[in-house]
């Protein structure tokens, strides 16, 4: 994942629980929609096989990562399958450290200012503020006031009706 490319369209689609047999048409639909980056949750049955197929079908037209990475085994399965970035629901220091050391974009989840700061200090590419829907765009603005240099990625509750407000709040 190219960080500068992602910043041009910082929207990440999240897939969970999909079946292998729909990958071909799903990837084509995602590409047609204009989305450039997606993640598949590792708690999806056969996630490794599905990521590998998504990468094959996308043929470089889409950046594909793995989400809900909670263990080193999850991380290894994701990377072996071709995932090019890693998303965690929480900060797991050893996973972030591995990704930073190996130049793999990593988005650990955090919610409180302390968690967000710790995730940033650990080397997060961006900190995934999760679950954002319970606090909304105004929360992002409040976090950015004392922590303006930490790049945030709102997750959960971002929709067509709220996305503009999330962007305008940082």
C-alpha cells in the first residue's frame, strides 16, 4: 500500500464473512465503484484462501489487506496470502513492531486519547479510531486538537451521510 496514494482516497472497504465463490464478481464491483483499498477480516472462514483469490482477481487494480488481525498466526496467514497492509481492532505491540520493521502498512485500533497516542508511538501508519460511531466526527476533532500530527482513520459508523463530516473534522 502506497501511503501517498491512500491519502488521495483515504477510504477503506471492510469485508467480513464473504464466500470464495463470490470473489470474482465482488472484486469487479468494488473496482467499478472506484474504491481503491479493501480489507478482509481474518475471522472470515478461509480468510487466507479468499485473500489469495482476491489478490489474483484484482490483478493489481486494488490494494488488498487483512483486518481483524489479532495474533502472529493471523499476521503470517495474511502475509502468506498476499495481504499488503494489516488492520487490527486494538493495539498489539508485537504485530505493529513486526509490520514497522518489515515496512508493512499497519493500522492498529484505538479509541481513547491514551490508546491513540500509544498506537502512534508504536509506529502505526494511521491509527484506526474504533468504534467511531458511538462518538462521531466531533470526537475526531477533539482528539486532533491536542494530537494534530497523528493521522486517524475513523472506523465504524462512517457512511455516505457522515463521511463528509468525518473528513472535515480531521
